[in-house]
C-alpha cells in the first residue's frame, strides 16, 4: 500500500473509533449521571475523544511519511499474529524483567479487561451485570501496578538514569491518573453522600488518560500492537537504500537517493512507527556492553532523541548532529539491546541508518577512514604491508577444467585468516583437519576479498555492495554451493546479507562441519583431554544466527572435557568488544568490554576459553592471559585432541 492508501485506511479507522466511543459515551451518560452531571460528563467526553483522534491523526501522518523503497524486510500474517499475542497479549518479553514486568503485566491485563467492560453498554450490557468481586480485582490490579511503576520511576529510574525532572514528571502523570481511576472505584463503593461526585471524578481521570495517549508515554498502547504487526519476521536485517545489482551508481546519483536518512521522512515507515513504540524503559541501556565504557553511548538515548524528532511539533531534526552527539560509532552491533527490548524494537536498525548518514557526510570515527581505504584499495581490512597474506594450498585448484568434478566445499578464509597471525593459525588448522578427513576442498586464494561486513557497519553501503557483487561472481566460478567459513561475521554476511544480491550459498560454520566429521568418525580417534572449558558465543554466530549448540556438542564429544557456562552465555552472551567495526577505532577499541568478559571466564572456573570467531579470539587473548588463562579457536582444540 502506498502513502495515500495507508493514510486513508488509518483515517477511516479513526472515524470508526470516534463513532464507537461516542456511542459508548452517550449510553454511559444515560444511566450513570443526571442533570448537570450528565451534561458535563458528555462535554468532557467529547473533548477527550476529539483530543485522542486529533493526536493519533497527526501521528499517523508522520508514520506514513516514511519510505518504503527497497524494503527487503518481510512480514507474514501468521508471524505477525503470533507476535501480537506473545508480545502484547501475553506480555512474554515484559515479564522477563521479574517484578517490574509482573506489575506492568498486571496493570495491562486489568486495564484491557476494564476497557472491554467500558464498551459493554454499546452492546446492551450494563456495568451492573458485572460481578463486584471481578470489578474490584481489576481495579486493584491497575491501582497496584500503576503505583508500583510510578514509584519505581521516581525512586529508581530518575536518579539512576539521570532523567530530567520535567521528563520524569511527564512520565509519572499517566500512571498516577491510572491509579486514581482504580482507587476511585473503592471510594465509590463505600461512599454514599459523595458517590456521584467521586464517580464523576473517576470517569474524568479515565477519560483524561484516554486523551493523553497520543501526547505521552502511553502512546505505546497504540504503537506497540501496530509495531508487532509490521515488524520484520527476521531479526537483524538491514534495509537497502539502493541496489547496485539493479541500478548503476550514475542512476543513484541522478535520483538523489538517500544514502542515509538526512530528514525524518527518509527513515522507513516501520522505523518511524518504532520510534514512537519505544517505552523508554531503559532495558537496552542496562544490558548494552558499550554503555558505561566512557564514550557516552546509550541505545536508549538514541531512541529517545529519535522519538523527540518524531513528534508532530518537532522542527526538522539534524540527524547528523544526533548521530555524532550520541556516539553511534561506539556501538558493537552485538544485538543484546534487541534481545532485551520488551516490545521487540530494533535499535540496531536506527544505529545503522545513522551511521550511513554520517558516512554520507564523510564523518568517520578515528581509524575508520583508513580502514575503509584499505578495504577499497586492497580488498582487506588489514594493512598488508604490516601483515602479509598467507595463502593455503587446497587439494582442488580454484580454476579447474569445466568437465572436472567440482570441490566438495569452498573454504572462505577471510581477511583474518589471510593476514592476522592468530587467524592464519586457525586457517592452517582447519585446512589440516579438512585434509585429514579426506575432503576435496578449494579456496579462492589471492582472489578473495573482504566480505564487506565491516564497511557496511561503518555506514559505507556502496563499498559493501561492490564487494558483495564481486565475491558472489567469484564464488560462482567454483561450481560449488557449500561454503565453509571460520569467522562469525563472514558467516552472517554470506548467510543473511548476500542473498539480497543473488548470493545463495549453503553456508557452514567450521564448528558445524567439525562436529559432523567427528560424529562420522572421519577425524579418527580422539585423545582424552581433562580440561575445564567454557565457550564464548560470538554475537554474529549466536544471537544473529542461533548457532549455540554445535560447539557445545563438539566439546561434549571429547572425553575428559568439563564444559562450564559463564554467567552470561548463549542469547545473553557478552560482546568481546570488536564488532560493529569497533576493532578498527584508534585508541581503545573495546578493551574494557573484553576485560569484563575475561573476568566472567575466570569466575566460571575455566582454564581454557574456546570461541568460534577470530575477532573474539583477538580481543580476549590478552586479558585472559593476564588472568592466567588461555584462549583457543574450537578448531585448534579439536586438532589438539586428534591423535596423529
């Protein structure tokens, strides 16, 4: 649907809502109040309905002003309805946060039922038919829940998150009014002389809450259900501002396509809706590994700034200023914020878009510009003059006769495997294991270029797409769809980002292949290795792709291994600090994050940390060594267990 159709549909729905509430309001007037009370009630009710409709109408105009071009993110009806039930109705992600989540859920469930009860007169059912114990339980639920959340906001969030007084006051008003509605019920039931006045005030508070929805934090009552319906089915996807596989650079330049959003309207419609769906709960900030490292970065603050820029009365926001002031280049793109969000928002998408904005303006973090230059000139992010490339010798040559049998798999060595000493060691180990298993494999050697993951995370979409198209064309020469990778970032790029440009491959992480080889007995007998081991889940392998079990199953097959779990593992694994191109920043790229992770390794009681990504190994090797521990890639540990 285009912009005009969406606006027409939205306005039609608002008219239906206005008619429905007006009918319900009129019927309530008929049996609740008499005389002046009835007139005042009806006038105030009409004003609140008008305020709600106008407010939502203005918001709708903003949401539908966004872009839909090249939106490759898909949403299916079945998945959308499932999310609507689990996220909104069941409050599944909300109640994960222990007591605050449970209080919010109690308030939501009670309020939703009461809202339904309020509409009953429209179908001929009066409130007198509702059992008093049920009504009392529902009003008690909204009273306790809202008072708890208001108290937590004042006593905890205000001082700990350093919120302004005005911002805190604005957020407290709504739960206090909701609590007044709930408490008013019990005064009405017990009072005889003042019952009409108390009932009138109770309804005034309820209608005020309704009118405040478009103008306050309560807006998420509308936006969160809408967001769950349009949210992409697949997490961590990225939009395509342009597509070099379908249009030329000249066409892109002539059409003045936004390489990154420069104005609010250049965000997608989904993004604009998502900004208003943010409840500013702060969970993303609490769990973010980059927050608190001294850079001033916070995903919650970024979402807040974009939310303010999304307001109907907001002037045209300077998105470059927002990106630079909120230090978007500090993000490691680990994805923990999206796991923590109670309404399944995507702060990473906003961060990626803002990085494209700064890249378009030529503003890069110190160290990033030189890294992009190396990728563009040499096809590798490493400085080849300081780290010369080493190439493997596969049993199957890359360019072989057309009538010859193709290789079983292509091993994509990656930039780290070619240039980084630790990566070279891993690549050589994997090559040895492949040869031992008798696999006919090949590699592109010097023809291999960087996958472009780092360039894309820095915001240079054009360079990423050029590399992607070049690599896809290169891999098609091999006549083999099976692609083996030993870098979590390469794995994610090939598996999730190259398909948009026609690069459909069977991507296998080396931990998966090694597990299969061990189970099939192709690596021979294994030695007993009595070792206490813990596994660090790389963000781009675990959270991004759900590959949690292969390495664990692999370790469990080796006799003598005592596998331990860190406090934060699997979906909650703490980032090493290298992702999102942070490794290539000048100065301290992510040492504080790596040190925190090393401490968790020590607390787990492990002698050896195993990982499945060369970036993670590079970041964690030194801090763990200082604590007396060791770090190995999973391939190195398997190789040490293989009997010669």
